[in-house]
C-alpha cells in the first residue's frame, strides 16, 4: 500500500485470535484482504472435522480487515451483521484461504463479502456482512 492509502499506516493484525489460529494476512488493495491458515488437529470438532467456527473466524478476519484497510487513522469498525454458508467440510492439515472484499462503503456502514477456499480451490464457505464505521475519537 502506498502512504496515501488510509489503512497504510496501520500495523498488521498479528495478535490475539489471529495469532492463536495462525492466520497470515495480505492486503491486496484498499478494501480487499486475503488471509491464510493451515487447519490443525486442535481445530477439530467431535465429528473429527475442523469446527465451523474456525472457518468463520478466518472469513470474519479477512472481511473485517478489508473494512479496516479503508479507515482513516483513529477510525474503527464493528461487525453489525454477518452470515456464513458452509459448502464442504475442512480436514486437519488443509490449507485455507479467505478473501474479504468491501462491496459498498457508505458513510456509516460498509458491506462486505468473503469466500473461503481449500488448497484445491474448492469453496469451503462464503460470508456476507455489514460493518459499522466509527469516526476517530478525540
């Protein structure tokens, strides 16, 4: 990103849940972020496949960080609505890639779509959501 991009001065998101899940982020352009991770045994549910919440967290991260990449310094965003649809199970060891893209940005709300694919390029899940855009606090 160039220094004229609003999100250019923000540090990468590498703490908290992002770090715990091993998510790696790449900003493709303002309003578009790709996140990757490898599913681990610790991510499995009682059925033996990766818990849906892991896929949701990856998608939510890509989508939310896409919004964040458009914010002015001091601005903030908060998820107001999010929906996910699952297309296939994920197994431990699979590489996952989620692409989040802002589809419309209004004055107070941004709409975002996300797609998560496995290492074979198959769609694992998709998501749609709305984020509230907060202004810098004094």
